[in-house]
C-alpha cells in the first residue's frame, strides 16, 4: 500500500463538475492498493497516518509535535491506482501491480473505516472510487510524505 500524504489548509475533489468532498485543515491522501496488500497493510498505514506528527504545537512555534487527531484535523482520501505505475520499459505505464477494482475497493473502504473509527465519521472524506476526479489543494509547509507499507 502506498500513500502520498500532503498537509493542507484546504482540499477538494470534483467529479463531473460537482464538488464531492471538501476539507479545511488536515491531510489530502492519495492512496494506492497493490496486488500484495492485506488487511495488515491497511492497519499499518491507517495507524501511521493517524499518529504521524507533522503539525506544530499550540504555540505555532514548535514543528513536528502533533498528529492529525491532536489538531482536530480532517482527511480527504483519494483512491489512486496510478501510484503503482511501472514506467521502466516503453512509454505506456504498466499498472499490473495495482489491485483489481473490487478487491481494491474492499481494502480501500476498510482503510477509510479505520480512519473514521479513530478520527470521527465527519472528519474523513473521500472522492468517488474509480471515477475521473479533479483534485485541488493548498499544500502547507510544503509537507509531502510518501508512506509505503512494504518499507
């Protein structure tokens, strides 16, 4: 499982010219599920997302002190099979390492459930699985971190 985590002051996702989800202070996640991922990978990275300290303390002076729960932040999670693109040969990306749709959706939904169980139902939003989405965000810091359950 791979996640591109970005600390944001706002993020939104649009499908077919309609805003599907929007958040303010928190994370925008791009989430890829591989053919090798299991529920253990889901649990490992959901815990990492929730406990990673990338926010400053209440004084705003000391960075890397608080996690998403402590700052009462929000998460916008976007399914992103293209995180498993192989580009070594040729000019067309190879997506064979990305999990197939129905299995990926099942694992992705478990990931969202885990985040919501720990952060709150109203604090975790997502796009539309399998849809063409337009994502917008304002990256703060900028902080962009790549998480991989196999590393």
